[in-house]
């Protein structure tokens, strides 16, 4: 498996508070990488540096490099919009647009210039199938997406992210707002998706990391403490702090 | 890189936004500058302190200034208790949701009715039916109806910020409803009343169509009680008459400049007041 | 004890009356307009009144057709909306989403000022700047025309449109915008394709509010439209529903005055319709 993303000495400040300290990590292609750690440890912040969503906050300062396919994404020549097309994101709270299911999925492709109805129909169906929600919604594609259940909304958001054919899917605690049944459906979906996509998932749920991820990174106070194969990290952590965290001593 | 089509779309939208915002800004700056340049040279102590006389050909706007002041004062005196009372009924007494929504819809409707219609009904009701004739008082009462929704709404907003626990606390001490309202609820709505006053003053100063047939166009110099029962032009009505009927554009622009300065002052105080109350609430 | 209860009940009654005051006022206005507006309509005939094209109230054989006023009000409002809404809309998007805080603060002040300027001041500046300019540019005998009125109305509705649209746009959840950006849309694309549709009932309410303002404006329009009861045409002097009432009220009597009340009734019905529409959009925005 080759590496698709690498962060080198990445540090990040909000105004004067340092939120990330010299993070170094490599993320392998077509696998699931989980970021765990107590809240406020920087795992979500780090996830957002991977598709430059932090650029939107004016007071943020970032130094270091994030390389995607060998290219530093913080380089001036990089087109942020193209980058975000290739590195999709699914948010903590399901956030479908207040439009029809169809228009939600078609939004991305339309933005990137696809106008043909036939093509859009095809993309919509394929994305919804890939997100395992096609059968539930195929008869009400023109209905408003806000009428769906929370779990369905989140899978719709995944389908929407898939519709622009990304290479990587960043998921920021995608199941924290969902019930257990919806959660397990999203988890199954993630495992299915890693055949064709690279997935990075932030989770506060350690069982979830164990169930679905190949590699796990443990963050604490803005530092990457330990990173390795999930099985190994949870069975024989090398760092005392990791051990304390996974055995439930804090967080 | 972005496709040509997307770039064109983004460029087009940006251009539309800059042009629209720029146009709005230019318009405001032009209006203010034009009115000041044309009006301020005509403002003199003599203009402000005398009354017009056909015999000497003098034009003075003191009566109009005083009339405006009388109208503002008498309108506020009526509208504040009425508006505050209505708001208290809605937030403290009303239990029937349908009744509340009917009242709120009525307030909404009142604020949508054009001033010319207020003028007409004011003329029919206050001047003719109640026999006030064309007078400042009839004009004020017409404006009371116009401004009632404003005072009611701002008071309602501020009453909503009075914590329920204060009321519960007072009730828990055995206070009756009226006592609770007097001691706990009313002090909490001061900021809403002040905001409502400022907004109303702005609206009264700018009003003309509703006053034309209720308060009339006279320029006589009167004290407040005499003034209220006799007809008189407000500054806006005087502006209209001088510009449209008499072609005295210098005087008209002088009045316009005065009105513009007053509008600026009112907007400024509205901003300051809302900032002050926001800060107070944070503490 | 009993006395206390009585007092409480009396106070409750007083507040109830105050609460019902707004409703009472609406009722009063409606009743007065209907009672005073109906007689002229029955005497002239509803059809002749509404669809008559000739208004000659002071002629030897008076004619009371208000179609010119109705159409002028509709065309004038439509024109003002056509001109004012795009400008207000784009400015609102810019100010609520893109403008830096200093520009935004300045423009908010400017827009409030625009809203606070009395209509007679608009009329005065329109009379002395716009009307002569229109006469020169379009080479017509009198610049006081529907066109001048449309421009003044467009300016006067700008603040309502900008303010109400901004409020709606600022209420759009940031999550929607994040999702769009994460799909590779640029900020500008995001604001127009996600934020604007999400705020569409609020923006619709802004437009309806503008319609109400435009159709109800009297003084400014009176000063720039020439005030002649022609059938509407862009570069001719025209008379609106509002100015029809205002211009003849002070010297009217008998059937002529009653006809003016009927015009006010027609205007009032338009306004009630607009209010109902506005309320519909505001409710939708709340949900």
C-alpha cells in the first residue's frame, strides 16, 4: 500500500494558542485511518488541515507541510477548490442543503461544470448506491432532504461527498449525532468504501476505531502521541499516555 | 484550476456585488452631500428664530420647529403607555395563543399601512368624528396609531429577556401579579421603551403624508397647549409646501438639511443605545 | 383580600384593553375605509370606477375612472422592484458574506440613514436633480414622469430590501456553507448557490416588503411624477393611487371626495393582500 498523504512538522495556532504541535504522520491509500483522543486534543483541527478547511478562520496560522500525492497542499500554486474536490469531507452534524435529495447530490458535480441531465442522473444514482441509501430514497429524489432521518441525512452527506469523485474522504465524528443502528450502518458503509477510497475518520468512540480502522493515531494536547496499526495500538500501546487513555483512565 | 465558465460566473457575481454596493454607497453620500451643500448656507439664526410674514416677505421656520416638537412630545406621551401596556398584556397576561397571534398580526398589518391612509382615517375619525378639527393633536393621535406597533414590538422584545426566574421569585414571595409587573417586569423593559422611542421619533420627524390632512399647514407661532388645538405644519410638511407650492427651494433645502442632521443623530443614538444595552446585558 | 382581587381583576381588564388596541385600530381603519369608500363606488358603478380610463373629477360632467391610477401604481411598483431588488440583493449578499467588518459597519450606517431620510427630502432632491436630468437625457418636455417616480421609489425601497435580506442571509447555518466549500465550491459560488436558496423565504419577504413600501409611498412620488391622471407611460406625467388621494383631498367635496375615499379603499385592499403575502413568507422563514 502506498502513502497518499503525509504531514511534516505541522503546527497550528489560533491567534496565540497553539492547537497542533509538530505533527508528523503518513496516511496509506485505500485504508481507514482513525484519529482518537480526548476532546480538545486537536484531532478535528488536524483533520481540517488536510483539506484546508481551517483557511476559513481568519486568525489561524499554519506552519509545516501537508503533502498530497507529493505536492504540498499549502503551496501557493495549489487550487484550494480542486483540492477540496479530491479530498471530501463529512461533518459531525449531518448538514444536507435545504434542497431536494437529487439537488443535494447534484450540487457538487454541477459546481464543477457538469450540466447534462443524463450524466447527472447517472452520478446521483451511483453516489446514492455507493452510500447504500439508493433503495431508501429512489422514489423520493425530488423531496426535500431535511425530511429524512438523521442517519439517512448523514449517508446522504456521504453520497454528496462521493458525487464529486474524491480520492480521500475525511469524516469528522460522523456518527456522534446518530443512534446505534444508524451508526453501525455508517460503519459498514465506511468498510465498504475503503475498497475504492482512502478514509480518515475522527472519532471519540474507541470501539468504533477498533471495529473499522486499519491504523489509529492518538492525539493529546495538540501532539500526535502514538500512531500505528489499530490492533497493535490497542493491544500493546508503547506510550504510557496511550495506555492510560485506551484503558479509560482519562478523557 | 477553475474552468473558464466558473471563473466567468464568479467574476460576474463579484462585479454585480461591487457595483450594487458601490452604487448604494454613492447614492447615500451624494444625497447627504447634496442636501448639505444646498441647505446649510440657507440656515441662519433668523430663519430658525422667526415666523414667516407675508407683509415683510420674511420666511422663518420657528413655528414649524415648535410644531414638530409638540407633535413628537404629544405622540410619545400617548404611544408609550399604550404600546407598553399592549406589550405587557401579550407577554404577561395573554394565555390564549390564538388571541396573541391575532394581535400580533394586527400590529404587523398596522405597520404595513401607508401613511396616506392613516392621514385619511385620522382626518375622518379625529378631525371630523371626534371634532378635533385640523390640529396638531389630531395629527399626533394619528401618529400614535402608526407608532403603536413599533413601541409594542420593542417592548415585547425586551420583556422576553427578563428571566422567568425573577417573576417566579417575586410570585414565590406572595406578590400579586400587578406588583410583580410593577417591580420586576417594568424595570426590565426600559431598554425596549427607549429603543421604541428613538425609532418612533425618527418616524414622526420624517412623516408628512399622515399629517397633511390632520395637522394642516399653518405657520402660526403658538405655545404648546394652544398649539395642540390649532393647525400647524411640521418641518416635513413645511418643506413640501415651500418646495412644491411656493418654489422657495432655499428654505426647503435648509429644512431638508436640518431633517438630515436629525436623522443622523437619531440613527447614531439608536446605535449607541443598542450597543449600551447589549453590553449591560452581557454583564 | 377581596379588595385586592378586585384590583387585580381591574388591572387585568385594563391590560386586556391595551392589548386589543392594535386589533381595534385595524378594525377602525377598515370600517372607516369601507363605510366611506362604498357610497361612491355604488354611485359610479364598480366596473366604471375600477376600469374607467378617464378621471376628470372637476369637469362639468365629471368622470371617475381610476384605472390610470391602478395601472400607474402597479407599473411604478413593478419598475421600482425591477430596479431596486437586484441592487439591494447583490449588496445584501456582499455585505452579509464578503465585506470586511469596517465596510460592513459603514454600509449598515449608510443603509439606516437611507431608511431614515424623510420622503419629502427624497421628493425635493428628485424634483431638483432627477426631474431636470431625465428631461435633458431623454429629451422630453417634462421630466416629471413615471420614470422619475420609479427611480425615486427604487432608491426608497433599497434599505428594506438590503436589511431584511441581510438578516435572512446571516441566519443561514454555517454548516451549509462548510459542506459546499468542502465539495470544492468557491466562497462566491457557495453564497449564491447554497446560502441564497437557503434564505429564499427571507429574501422573498424583503421583496414583498419593498412592494408594500413602493405602492404606499405618496409624498416623494407626488413631487416627481407630474401628477396628471394619464394612462401610464414611462415618460409621461402620471398619478398614483396614493397621490390621487393626496392631491385632491384638501379641496374636494361631495361625490369627488367620496371617490377619493374609494381610491383609498382600493389601495388598502392592495396593501392587505401584500401583508398577507408578507406574513406567509415570514412564517415560512421562521420554520
